[in-house]
């Protein structure tokens, strides 16, 4: 799921080609140095006090040594220029990704989760999700990056290189998935206690599947279909949940925690930490600090019946 050597998109392929070229050149240099060292040690004269060579005139040997040093220096310069040229050509190739009909996503890094806003010229078609991106295969994506608190870095190695996210500034990352699959991204800049547990799943799906997914994401949360789910919605709205989280179509409009409108359609919770099932969700609601120490979400000591009702409601949010 997370492998910089298995490119699944145009940008990652360019970076992979640069890496392969750099690795080949550095391997050649390393082998040449090792071989030269072995030859020098093997051919060095074994002298003692009786057989020490006459060093009164070293003009010829010194000249040969300086010639060899000059050739080696020139070869190093050429190798560095080759690497520089490769870097320049790769940078230009990364900038040439066609952006016609691109998906526009604003991705905000928080401690320690990701907020994704799918933007559209028609504001009514915009929607928000968290910790997972879904993109269509073969269609370019423009990701506008922001950091809400500290410096983060987005890295999806199968699809693109790293891009820093600095508070107060915006950055842009262009990418395109050419193969369907799920690719793991992560924060690659130390951002606090749970930095290592800040993952982002990117689902690349066929265009028709993406259109159906996006149409569903634009819908409000479904109305609860049974008494347990209706009670769960009341628990959600009356407890602390609605102060931080949002669910479209309800009075809950919190903006400091992940949007839960379609929570049940996500594969994981806790920014990629746990599978999205009832058991892990119950543990997360009851005592998130036990699962992800340092997370901003407080513990919720709900009565068992209220907790089960809340879980029943959250499972309807597809």
C-alpha cells in the first residue's frame, strides 16, 4: 500500500526514474572506488629498510598520480552534472502534468488527522470528508495544502513526492493515479506525539465509481430508520459530539473535528489506525486517549444503552 518503488501515477513514475538513475550512477561510483582501492593495495610495493625504493626522483610517478586525480575529479564533476540535469528534467516533467478537468481538493493537516474538502465552482456541490481521499483513475487532481496548527508534510509515495504544509501558507500538489487501488499516504514531517499515526488512504477507482461516490457524499446524512438509531442521533446531538463534529442535515455543525456525515463508508478511524467497526468505534468514543494518546478528543462516559444507540446511529451514516 505504501511503496515509493511501485509507481501508480505519472508523478511517482518521474520520481522513480530519477531515483533509478541516481542509484545506478552511485552504484557505479561505489564499485569503481572499491576496485581502485583493491588494485592500489594489491599493487603497492612491499618495502623494508633493505629494499626501500629510491625516492630521490619522483617526477614521473607524481605526474601520473596527478593525471589520475585530474581524470577522477573530472569524472566526478560529470557525474554531478548528470544528476543535476536529471533533477531539472524531472522537475519540469512534474510540472507538465495536464490539468484539464482536474479534481480540486483542499487538504488541511491537523494534529493528527486530515480534512479533505472537495471544491467545486458550484458551492452546493462541495462536500467534506476526513482521512481518506477517493479519486478517479486517469483524471488529474489538484490538491491545495494547508496546515491548521504546526508544520505537516503530505507524502503519498505511490502517487507523488513530498510537499510541505506550513501554517499561514498554501502549497499545491498535482497528481494522477493511473491504476486502480488503495494507496497509503502519511505525514512525513514530525508534528507531535502521534505524528507516526497520521495516515491518509487514497482510493483510486474507475470514473463511474468515483461519480457515484461523489454524488453520495453530496447528500445529507440518512434519516434513522429505527428507534435505536433515532435515539442514537439524539444522544449525538445532546452530548459533546455535536460541539466538535458536523453531520450534514442535522444541527451538528462543529468544525474542529472530522466531518461524520458519511462516517460508516470509511474503512478506518483514527486517521488510518483502526478498522471502522463497532468494537473499535465504541472504544474510540469511550476512551480515545487509550487508543491514540494525545488526541484532542475527550473521553465520553456514556451509559451502555446510550453508547449502543449512538453506535447504531453512526453505522447508518453511509
